[in-house]
C-alpha cells in the first residue's frame, strides 16, 4: 500500500493521469531483479560496516533477495 500511495502521489505531482501506472510501478518495485544494480564501492562499504556491526537485509520483495545479493556479489556481507 505504501508504494502504491507513493507512486500515485508522484504521478499526480507530474500531472500524469493513468490509473494503471501506479500498479505497474508497484509490481516493478517488488520484482527483486530490478534491484540488481549496485553502486561502485558498495561491497567495500558493507564489509567495513560488517566489521563493526552485525548487518542483515529485510525485504518485502518477491522472496528472491538472497539470489539478488549473490548475483551482486555482496551476499557474504550479510
């Protein structure tokens, strides 16, 4: 519901009137494959944080976040 409200308000701000777009955007947000691009240095930062704190990932995506983290090369940081 949060993502739906976010995208609805965003499209309203952009003066885009389309009832299907918020639903499509929410579906895309929930698809973990759309989160496979990480910024340079992410692994190093995660390792540095992990040296000091126990870190983990909480996701409400599609249940495939472990595979995404593996694909990105950072699964072992968590």
